[in-house]
């Protein structure tokens, strides 16, 4: 089977190569890039992210990738957001109200409750609400690794396909059409996380 080309958007923040390497392991021809032409040719697109919402939005816009994201989403090709990359898909974040998000998914990002330690930096189980191809072949209760102090609150609750419990029920996975996004790091989540990435690669026309 030919490895599908997956563009991992490179805007210079954090260790973006860890997601790229995990996608390669799961059968993708995954490339870190900010080349709009390569992204347009890719079978799937991944927006990873670590750090602060505002800094990541500044870096994404500075790299000229905001219109590239919208073009990829509008094309209908599989699109995956990871951690802060998921948060950037929303309209705004309480972490940095001065910065607007990409607005791909209506809603905003809010702080996790003050009653728990921040950030949530631990393994936690997913409460899968809705059957979704991203969970194909996974256990009924997947275990994944989170590092975050903020969580998305979509305007339309039906886009939430999985949550986790951490001081409250927090959004862990969303799906809106061709766009799926995870608050946790699948590339750091052992077998369950790699299976999620493998399902994404499969949706791009490849995989192991």
C-alpha cells in the first residue's frame, strides 16, 4: 500500500516532529512543512501544537499558514488537530482573549477548574460518547496522555465525541465533518494513541 502524503504544519513552535515521526510509524509519508503547495497536494493535514494559545496563533499567522489551514479544511480532506492545535481551531481562548482563533469550530477555550492541579499532566481515560472512525479498533475505554490547562467548549455539544473527567467533564475529542481534533497527545499515548494516528492515516488512504 502506498504511504499517503500527510502534511504536518510547521510553524516553529514546540516539538512538532514528534507527531510527524509517529505518523510515519503508522504508515504515512508525513512531512513537516509550511509549503502551501505541498499541503494542497497532501491526502491529509495535521495541525499539532504545544505552549500558549496566543503565541501559537502568532506563529501560525507569521508562517502564513492561516489561509492554508482554511483551504485544507474547506477541501474536505482529513484534518487532525492535536493539543493546542485543537484549541486553535476554535474562535477564542480565555488564555489570551486578545487573540482570535481560526474559527473552524464555533466555541471557545476555557480554563479547567481551579479545584484540580494545573496543568492536567497525566494519563486519563476517554469517555467515548459517539462511535467515530478515529476510535476504530480501540478498547472501549482508551487511555491517553494529557498536558493542558485549558479545554475547548464548543457551541454545538454534538461535535464532542469523547470527554475526560478532570475536575469536570472536559472536551477531549471533537469531530466536525472532515475535521477531528484531540486535546491529548496521541503521539505520546502508547498503543491507544498510535492506533488513533493509524486510523487517521487510514482515513487518508493508507496505514499499516
